[in-house]
């Protein structure tokens, strides 16, 4: 899969009048149904903005533990703020993940029926890093726009009705994160990962990288291969919720990060619909109930 993950030109995919539009749609269909992964280029976020966001996150993670602890998510009932090493365990067959995280969710300024639920909680921000909240939330909005565009094109590629997915994100449970993976220690065991093998929980994930390799995906033959993308490309994959919602037409593919001899930063944006979205009429599964159950079994401070 190293050289097989489909690459898509977002600019062409977004232009139905372009001569190469159908080619991109066909590539998208193959990506979502066969691989569960794709890489996009030529998307509408300035590369300088992405670099600035990485710099802000680096500044945050480079702080002392005491400074980061002021926004520790373990003091909340949700997943807002900083989580230290082993704050998350995505796979119970392995040890908690060897990474730090910083999570933020949507900034919804109007009253709504879900506002008291944990995964609509207000964000918490470090106060000592100038422009942190402003720039991170600007980036959050840009990621939301790209994600909606991709979902709309997936609807077309799979011959779904218009807004099969795309109108279910008015009050999204979307999550923007930065992962900080420290260098892998020599005394770690085979049970220790930067992030253990897992599939994502939600719908669609955009992943921005700092250029340091680390992400690996599981091939159909159960072998693992590294995903290589340029710093100005976005890796896109799909989660369990979208697999359920599409009645398994869309593939959620296992992936992992072992960790290496270099520290690594990555920024995933997890795009999830609003709480009351029915993702399976047959089993009467609500998006919010499904996502909450998965989160509550993953974040160490949420496990009772």
C-alpha cells in the first residue's frame, strides 16, 4: 500500500465542470471502498497557515508539565485540553499510548439541545501562548470546510442521495487534535506503541504531518506498510461510524504508530456529525451515543 494509496487533486475534485473531474471521482470511489485511505493535494489551506499551527502546538508541548497541567483534560468530564503520556488507550490489547495530545472541539456560540453533553463541552486554552485559540479555531473551520466537501463528493462517487451525509454536521462533534510522539525508548516492549493498532471511531479524518514518517496501515494481507505523504499533502481516512453509516461500502482501515528515534508531531481532524444523527436505522444507532461510548472507553480519565 506504500505506493498504492490513491492521490486526489482536491481542486479538480471540487470542480464538476473540469475535464478531469470524473477521473478524480473514480479515484475517490476506489479509495473509500478498497483502501479506506487517500491522500489529497491542492486543497484550500495555505501551507504557511499549517506551519504556523504546528509551531503553536510545538510551543505548547515544549512547556513544562506544570504549565501544561493547567489545561489537563483529566480535570474535566470531557476531552478538552491536554492529555499527558498514556492518557489514552485505543486498544486494550496493548499498553496506553506513548504520546501527548491536545484536543479541542467546536466553538458553538448559540444555545442548543446538546450543549450540556460532555462532548459538546467548552474548550479550554493555554493563556500564555499568544493567538493560540484564535489560530487553532481558524484552522478548525478550514478543516471542517474541506471535510464537508469530501463527503459531498463521496456521496456522488457512491451514487448516494444529496446530503446523505453532508447536512448532518450543523452541530458537529468534530475534534481537532495535535499528537506529540516523543522518541521511542529502548526499554519499550512489543505492547508499547505511539498509538496502538486501531480504526478511527468517527466519520472522516484529515491528518496533517510534520514530514516525519510514522503512520502505518494494515494491508488486506495483514502486513503493515508505512504511509508516505509530503508535508503539503493531507492523509485522509475513514472511521467505524462512516463504515456503519454506509452499510460497509466505505472501509475503516486499521492503522498505528510505533514510534522511532525522532520526535514527531501530527494534527488529525476528526469530523463527526451531530449527536442525534442516525447512522444505522436497522440497529437504531445514534452518532452521539456511539461516539461517547468509544471515547469513554479510550480516554484513561473517563474509564470508570
